[in-house]
């Protein structure tokens, strides 16, 4: 595995949401309530890109269908949550003043 830096830590803030292409993977780096998350940049519902999603209150809301997913658990919220797959998350890593992923 190799470390791939995504962003300088100084640039992160609550509501941060930015897509990245890393080694053929579409990723999304978000931060909410002081915690960063690295997600696969697609909604589990219908594979929509999530880079224009709303991020707040420990949730990310798909910009296409409005489905909210809990950032901590990855589980969808709402009456059909049991029918949907979870968000795909990757562990993030820190190196120096950057946040990234090991792929």
C-alpha cells in the first residue's frame, strides 16, 4: 500500500466536501463536527456522485435523491433505510500536515 495525500489539514473545515481521483478510485473527502471521512464518491442508492452533497449534523445528503446517510455508521436514514446499502468508507491516514489514504 502507498500513502496518497488528499488535502492539507489547514484547509479542512466543517462542511468541507471535495472529490478526488486516486489510483483509479473516485473518493470524497468530507469533514463534519471536526471529524474527517473518506468515502467512495457514489451514493449506494443509484450510484450518483456525492461531491455536491450537503454535509451537516453527522450526515451527508445525496444531491440527486435526498437520501441522508449517517457519516459515522454509513447507514441510510428514513423509512427505506433497511433496503439500502451503507456508504463505503475508507480509513484515512495522516502524514505530516496532510490527510490521505493508503491504497
